[in-house]
């Protein structure tokens, strides 16, 4: 279309519009009224209903005349069905219910939920039972048709009592709560657990007669048999006449050892101290007094000893002769150590002054701490002990008791730096009253221990170094053809496993077991140890090392305490 035609059309249109405006050309009919738009509104847009329950949906329709055309449907009939606005919950889940007219809809989300637990009622809210007993607690869930009937049972303190399916089992005296829970709903029963007390003790025999150095076994019967704590404490009125010790592993038996002529009373006390029983023991003078102790003899918790199999030995540890069949320890007694020195010239004056003249005993067990398998040692800042550097000095140093107690007194506030010393104060087993108590051996005492318990060959080599005037770090050492460590451990071979610890190789470089002494090499620098070795090579070309030397701080070694008796 060209510009002229466009202009003409525009002109004609304007004329027509003008005529209409002025009423020209006649009147037009008015527009017809438009129909009203349909709307649907439901009284709920979301509802929660339990299985088999119903909810009524009400629809408001505009215009009202359309209400007759209203229809209903559900997105999931298995979850929720609908009939003229009445919704029925069929199973757990969600569905959408729709009201519609033609293309106009309104919807409501239907959530079908469980019948929830409202309350848990226990048939007992408080119980008291004895250790070892059981008691059943029953629970009722409300409402009865609650979907979840699975009760979670637990004890707030399972060391006192446990529970399974409502059955409570008492473990130890104390208090706890037994809880029954489903989701957020819970109920508690307060439980008090009490001990079954000992009501009676009897001792068989009630009287006994033994000789000095003899023993007798006492048997205790506890009433009731199911008493919670059957632990017994034993006491003697006069330990100079007779001592008493519980038999290891047998809580109702003890061994009484005759010590000196006279009468005394042995008493067994229940753990609570209120119930007891006694046996009167008469000790007669022995016609054959206990033999003098020998190197290798077993030393017991009651302060007595028995033959360890040594037939003869020179005072310097050489020329040792041992029985072909090693004797076993006395049955019923607890071995706490092995005698390693009886030479009166090798017993320190301090021990003699306190009446301990028989000799020295090495503990059957090593000292242990909570942090280390053996003993981590440090001598940082220790100036109270004299320096030991040459062989002769070390051999002549038999002052282990003095050295140990000096450190305990002077460094009591920082003993964590010196655990080997610290552990002597509460080392177990307890040392007998007839002994000095445990202490860390000096170099001379370790020298004797190694010489007397590791074999004659070791003793011969150590004998050669007793007067050595050189620095012991380099010169007081030797290799022997025997397994020195095995020889040492053999002296403990027949002791029950729970009463001993054999020494093991800790220094793989030298193939030795290092053992700490109380003597220092140079104050403030290093501590002296003994190294007892097994064979370093499988072909036998190199013997086992036995060495008296210094180890620098923080070396890992055994701490093997000794006592005088």
C-alpha cells in the first residue's frame, strides 16, 4: 500500500468516528452482561488424620448455583479416599484431595499419620533388689491402638543395674533409673540395689598347734553363700608368734606360719568389718630351726624362705653347684622374691644396724607405672648422690637403701622425674615386716645380683673387674658364652606366673636387658645401669654381654627392687 492509500483510509476512519460521536448514522445496541467467574474455596488446605479416621472438607462455591456441579477426587485412593468431601484415611502416607468444577479446582493435602503414644505407665515406679537378683517391670502403652508399641528399655547407670525387655538385673550396690521410652514419651522406675551382707563366718579348724617354721591351712565358710562381698581381711594378734596370708586365688583359705613360741589368735574379718571368726594358734618351739637362707632361695610374703636348689657357692659367686631337680616353692605361699646375697661382708652397715642380717632379696616382679611398661628414668638436677665412675667404686657401693631414701626425702616434690624411686613407696607386693622394705639397688648390690644369679662364668668375669680403676662405662664389661639373662630367669622358673615377671631384652642394639640402680654415674648427667644379655648372634661367635655402665637420661630400663631381711 502506498502513502496515498494510507492517508485516504485514515480520513475515512476519522469521518466515521465523528459521525458516531455526534449520533450520526443511527444508534447501536448495548453490550450483553458477562457471566460471573466460578471460584472454589475449601475449609482446609491441609489436614492430619489417623489411619481409619475421617475428616470433612467443606467447599464454598461462587456462584452458588454451581455447587451442584462440584466433584471430588484423591491423588492416591490407597492413602486417602473422598466421598462428597468426606475424606477417609486408609494407610500411612500423604495424598491430595481435589474439589473441581470444569477447570476450576481447590485442594487439601491429607497427611495420614500413626496413632501416637500419649503415655507409658509402669507397674512399678520404685524397686529395691539385692546384687545378683532380677525383677520384671511391665509397661502399658496408651492409647492401646498406638501404632508404635516397641518400648526402648535402658538403665541410666549400667554399672548398677541393666535391663532387657523390662527385666532388671542388679549388678552392684547403688541407685539408678530404669527408663521405658517410645519416641519422646518416657516413664521411669527408681531402682535401689543393695548388697547381700555377710551374716556369719566360721573357721576350720578353730584351734591349731604347729611348730616354728611350720604352716597350717585355715578354711573359712561364709554365710550366706551368695553374699555379695566375700572379701576377707586377715589379722594376727602377734606376728612374732604367727603370721597369716591369704592363699592366692582362694578367697576362703589362708596359710598360717609359725614364727616363735607362744599363743596368738588369727582372725578373719568380713569386708564390712562387723562379722568375724577366729582361730587360736599355738606355736611350739621347733627342735630343728629354719635353715639359714642361701642364694636362690624363695622368699615369701610372710618373711620366711625355702630352698631354691643351691648346693654350694663360693662367696664371690663362683663355683656354684645347683640341684639337678630344682625345688618348687611351698604350696599356698606367695613368692615375692629370690635371695641373691647372704655374705655378711656384703650387707650394708645400715641394714645390720636395723637387724636385717640375713642378706638381700630381688623382687619377683618389676616396677611399673601407668605410662611406661618399664621405667623411664631421669637424673636431671640430682646432686645428692655421690658419683660412681670406676669399677672398684661401683663394686663397693652397697648403699642402695641409703641412696633411695636420700632421693625420697630430698626430692619428694619432684619425684615424677624419678619414677623408679617414687614407685618404691607403694610397690606391690608389700614387703614383710621382717624386712627393710623395697628400695632400688646400688651398683654393688646389682653386681652381686648378677654375679650370683647369672652363673659362675659371669661371676668369674665380674670378679676380675672388682678392682678396676678405669671408667666403668668402657671397662667394666664382658662377653660370656652362656646366656646370662636366661640363667637369671631360670631362678624364677617354678614360681607361678601371677607372682613373677621374667626379665626381657629391651636394648636390641646390644641384645641386653638394662636394669636401673640407685647410683649415679655423674650427678646431674646420667644414671648407672646393669645390662644382662642373651646371645647376640645365632652362630655363637659372640657371647652375651654383661655390662656395668652409664645410660643417659630417659633411657628405657627395668626397675627391679630389692629388700634386706
